[in-house]
């Protein structure tokens, strides 16, 4: 019998969903991480056009480098792998290993592909478990189908995943063990990792493929913050240069580590936005990127990884908080930074002046 739980409404565009991030991140500890190198054994994952390069091998080697980097910087964190050799592991077992082992984080590593080979760079995308994307028959839907497809090779999959149809990721929602708070943290981790990957060798083209949501089976069994990263495209000649070399894989693992590191610092330290400590008498110039009535965490995904996030309080105005990025001595410097922000992440950004914690005219 099929039991369907009503779909959690998950908002796909992080720009429109800042309410999700509007609460501060609960401080938490990270003692155990499960790294999941996708595919393995009889399931090679995606293949290069000449079929010599296999996703499963790339995933395993990047996973090992990532685990090594975490151990080196955080010797107290236990790092486990869902596989450490070329073997097949069922999708549910991967997530269950993390859930039953009380892991604090789950990172699944994959490589993407498109139907047609291309020469241009396509770059990374990062996934969290969610309902809405799986409804759409677009590229994202194909990734979900592809990554879930392996369960057809698993013995007895119809009985094991009763109620789940690999052709219809929406049916996945019955397996979702995740709570809202975990989904929110998964999104923060995904945002951190997507940003650091985008600043590494596989940056892709100018358009960020971003963070996506879908009914990915491997994430459905995770009861902790969990993401799946698609490092790049095996059938993009440009991406393949990085994916196919050992030095490229090391660099990718480094970027993954930096994303993890950013997340770690955000969730393990009290890192809330605080009112500006600068009570400078001098005028400071900042770039306002948004305003609202809720307190937003400085590391929130809505700030897209920018540092120097700050706010000023304006109790007498329509919006109580004005959020700013950057802090400059001259309006010209602020304007230059503002132009960059407007062209990329914050089209509505503008320069404001602040003096002794209060907004004052720029001129
Ligand atoms: Zn894969």
C-alpha cells in the first residue's frame, strides 16, 4: 500500500526564501562525518564519451582527498566512508550508515553528465533533499532520475523501497526522514560548498548552476544535514581536464574542504550578526543589499558567502534592519564594489553612509 505524506513545500529560489534562514543557526558540534563516494562496483556512474573515465573512480579519489583534508585540519572529527574501494553499496545503506552511526554531516560526491558532449565548462551544482524540483521535467529532474536509477540494480528493490518509483522522484517523499531544521542546515552547507567550488578550478561558466533540491534517494535516509555535490560534467571537454587528472581532483577536494570549513565555523561558533562594533565618528560607506524586519544570520545563504556582512537598526523606519556588505572609507570605493554586486548577486544594491551606527546622507 502506498502511503504518501503531504509534500513539504520547499521554496526553490534561495533569494525568495530568506525566511528559511532568518533564524540564527543553532550552535552544534560536528564529531562525525560520512563521505559518500557515489556509485561503485557494477555501477560506474557517468562515463566520458570514450568510456575510459568513470564517475565512480573520480568520486572515490575526491572523497579520499576530502577525508584526508578534514582529518588533517580537524583531527578530532571522525571521518567515515560509505565505500573505500570499488564496490557497489545500496543507496539506502549509504544514508542509513550515517543515520545509524549518528553522524553529524553527510556529503555525497558525484560527477554530472548531459546527453550531448560539449566543449564548454559547465561546472558544479550542489543538491539538498527537497520536494519541489522533482516535479519539474527539466535538467534537474534528469539528475534526480539518473542518481536514483541505480536502485534498479539492487536486489529486491521493489520490496525494499515500497512506494518509491524511480521514474517518479516525487514518490520519494515517503522516505524523507529529514526535519525542517536539518533541511535548513543542509542548505547552508550546500551554499558554502557551491560557493567554494565555484571559486576553484571547475568554476563553470558565468551562470552559477547553484543549489538545487530534489528527491534524491541517497539523501532521503539521512537524518542529519546532508548534501550531494555534482563536481562538474564528465562529458564537458573543459570540465574533464580537471576531473580526469589527479592534481585536478586534489584541487576539487580542497575546494570541498574549504566549503566544509566555512560551514563548520558557522555552526560551531556563535557567529550571529552583531550590531556594528564600530562606533566610528568618521563616516563609513557600505553597500545595502536588503532590508527586513527579521534578524538574519551573517553566514546566511542570502548573503551568498560575502564577508563583512553587517546591519544597522532603523526602528523608526518601515524595515527595522538594513543589511550591508563591505565597509569603505570613501564613497567611490563603495560605489565600485556596489557595481560589482549589482552585476552579479544583488541587482538592487546601493551605497549608504553610516556614522556612529546610524544612517546618514552619503553626500
Ligand atoms: Zn552520480
